[in-house]
């Protein structure tokens, strides 16, 4: 599973480098677009994702203590965090695309929508992995190794969370 | 045993396919990377008009692209050993591979038609070459389904049916998730997401090469292992 996680991090590192290079070449233009971004919405999304990470990690800890029902509840709560993130992000996109936003007039727009859009797709995958984990734990099939999927879905969530923290920093803060 | 020999022949068709893809799409037309999407119509049309090397390259690509089927048919046969009843994921993988091959082969024919009729308007060269690159590099949906179905089949197999190594499942999942940026080339004429940019071309090329080669080598290994097991079973009888 480390091939998947490290490969994804490498891809996102390339994306970050591409964005930062473009920003360094046109700092004034990107600064105009940056003003249009709502840092508060970014902060809410960060809290949602970090909470989801904590819930996923707690779920894995409960599973290791064989507290199956509590683990399922924690995974369900993490999946809700995923849905919440997607809803907030979609609303934010609608906000920026709906009017003559400063963002759309700057070079920042293409990189913002491309990078956060790719991240959003990975959030969808992370949420689907959580749902698959819940289903697998409930099935309780003795033929299957029940450790792999919960660990994978939790680690994948953490990876997506780390990527978001970098995106939040480079788009909303810095 | 003859079935396994046929699987081996099918798998090895990956080699002529890879060579023809390299020669037909990159070497002869000198499209490594592809030409600039922001070129004006006259300059873009000039790349095709009276260029025999490009014409031959596209003809090679049109003929050899269906050879890509062989490896996926062989891999599907091995995946079925892991799936058990139903063969849903292996069938899904095969069908999506057909869509992938069509995305490479179909754009070749309008390009050949244009090069057959060089007197046609520049704008026709623009629209058909644009469509061709969108299909060569941007047909990410079928690639995603193919990669995802292979990955899912491998990663959800029960341990005593593990024909392919689990790391190959993760490679396929990584390739599937990495196909998302490929769609962006339809929105950018310049920069890293354009069809001649870092993500539009180079990441797609390197990722596709690693993915296809990994699947090819593991399929060969699986077929040869099964051949050895069958020979051993015959000997012990």
C-alpha cells in the first residue's frame, strides 16, 4: 500500500511545485486572485478534515482492541466528515464560479480549480474506502484479512488530509 | 497446455504494440513532446501537409494499436483464476481496454484522410489534430475503469487465489488515481496541463509506461508459473 500512498504524494508534490513555479513567475497576478479566496471556508474545511483524520485513527485503534461496533461508529463519523468536506467545497466552487469574481480574472484560478479539484476527487475515493471498510467489518468474513482495508482507508485519509493542509497553506494563507 | 501457450502468445503481442506506439506516435512524427496546442492554424496544418514521416507513423499506429488487446486478454484469463465465479471485474477490464484501444486507433483515420487531401482548409487540420490529442491523452475515463478493475480484482482476492502480487494491485490503483489530471488537457493550451506539458504529456507517458510494463511482466510471470505447475502435476502422476 506504500506504493499507492508514496506515488500519490509524489504526484501532488509535482502539482505543488508546478503551482509555486507559476506563482513565482507572476506574483502580482496571483495575489489579486488570492484576495478572492475565503480563508474562513478553508479553515472550516481544514477542521473538518483533521477531525475526520482523528476519527479514522480512533476507529483503527478500536478495531485493534476488537471493539468492532465502536470502530464502525468512528468510521461512519469520518465518512460524514468526508461528505461535509465535499459539500462545503462544492458550495465554495459555486460561490467563485457564480459571479465576476476576482479569482476568475487571475492566473490563480486555473491552478486553484485544478489542484483542489484533483484533491476533491481523492476525497471521494477516501470516503468510498471508508464505506467499503465499514461494509467489510460488518460482513465479518473469516476468509478475508480484516486488517488491511481499515489500515489502508485510514492511511489514505491521512494522506489526503496532509495534501489538504499544504493546499490550505499555499492557497489561503501564504 | 496449448491454452497457456496461446495466452503467452497473446501477452507477447504487447512488444510489437509498444514498439509501434513509440515509432508511430513519437519517433516518426517527432512528437516527443507533441506540438504546441497554441500554434496558429497555418503552422499546425503545415506539420501534417507533405510530411511523409508523420503519415507513415500514423498508418503504423492505426494498424498496430489493436495488438494491445492481446496482453489484456491474457491478463483477463489470469484474473479469472483470482475472481472465481462471475468474472465481472475481468470482463469490465477487457471491455474498457477495447475503449482504450479505440481512443488510440479511431483518431488515426481522420488524420490519414487529411494527409491524403492536403488541399483542405487549415481549420480542418486544427480540429482533427486537436481531437486526436484529446483522445490519445485525455480519454481518462476508460483508463481509470481498466486500471481500477485490475487493482480491485487483485486487492480483493482471497490469499489462496493470489495469482498476481498485491503490489501490482496498488500500482494499478495508483495509475487509476493518477489518470484524473489527464482530463485537464482539454482546458489548457499552455502550461503544465496542456497536451505538451508536464502533466498533460510527460506524467501520462511515464505513468502509462510503468503501468503497462508492470502488468505485462506480471502476466508473463503468472502464465509461466501456471505452466510449471501443470508440468509438475503431470510428472507426479
